[in-house]
């Protein structure tokens, strides 16, 4: 079946511009996560959604970062006034529910801020 | 939060040999331990997972062992092949939804 889909796969933007990254989770998955992966690094948790609500936003690096989820499905991560340190791969993942069911990742959006 | 340590950070093995990666964790209440494989330009892919009610799980050339008392678990890859070259991440569940990841192991299989 269809996996987690992210778009765009690559995004190059100028410093100071806003960007929106999109995630389409696996159908029926109520839990959705965003992670950030800097070059050669591990996975940094950003935010967790259960349905449309985000009970855990503790990983968002600054108030320039925000995310929403609508219809219990698609999620958008928005970065305002991008900085060079925002350059990374942004990964979205979903799972059937928020407990110990397998977590499935998309292929990420590689963001480059010039 | 959950502290997950993964060793080694890099591993080079001869094709056909075995590879072992070990992770330790701190929360004794954790009960779900997945392993992910990440190839260049792709997202992490789940390759095997284990729950705390079992001590070992095997899927073809891949196996995971869990020692809950010592709070560590390991990934074993036997008869390694070039396509096993990738970055491997362990992860540990904690709380109702959290999943903490190790820092990753870069595995290189030499032909």
C-alpha cells in the first residue's frame, strides 16, 4: 500500500523566506510526527500530532516553526523567516496510534537555505 | 526523557561476516524497541522490532535480542551483503507515544 508521502522532496530557499513542507501520512494512521535530521546526524523530534491536535510541540526549535494537521490526515510544517541553520532533512512519520505500533517514515524534504 | 546510547558509531565488515550493533536505554518501563535502516537519500525504514515480552526475534538474516534486566538490546546481521551497507538506528518507546532514537551506526560491507 501507499506509504508516507512528503513534498517537495527538495527545497532551496533564500534566507528570510517562509517555507511550507507537506506530509501525507498512511491512511488511517492517527499519530503523526515530524523529525529533523541534520547532515550525518540522528533524528531530532520536533512535534507530535494525535488526530488534529498537537499535545507535544516541545521539539520545535523556535517560534518560527509551526505545524498543523487537518482532517486527521495531511500535515504542514511551516518555517518562517528561514535561517541557514534550518538547512536539514525534515522527516515525517506516522503510526496507527500513539503507542507501540510501528512508525513509518517518509523520504523527507531536504531543505537548503542559501 | 529516555536516553538511548548506540555503539559503535561506525562498523566495517567483510562481506559474509556478521555485524552487531548494541543499544542501551534508561527507562525500565520502555517496552517497544524497533530498528531502522536508512539508505542515502531515503527515510528510515523499519527492519525489525521487538516487544518486551520476548527476548529474541529473527527475520531471515536479521535478529534482535533484548535484555530487559540490563536494559540493552542488539541488532545482529548475519552473512552480510553489500546491500546491507547503510545507517542503522535503534529506538526505544517511552511515555504513551514518545520514541527516542540512538545516534546511528554507519555500516559498510566490504566486498
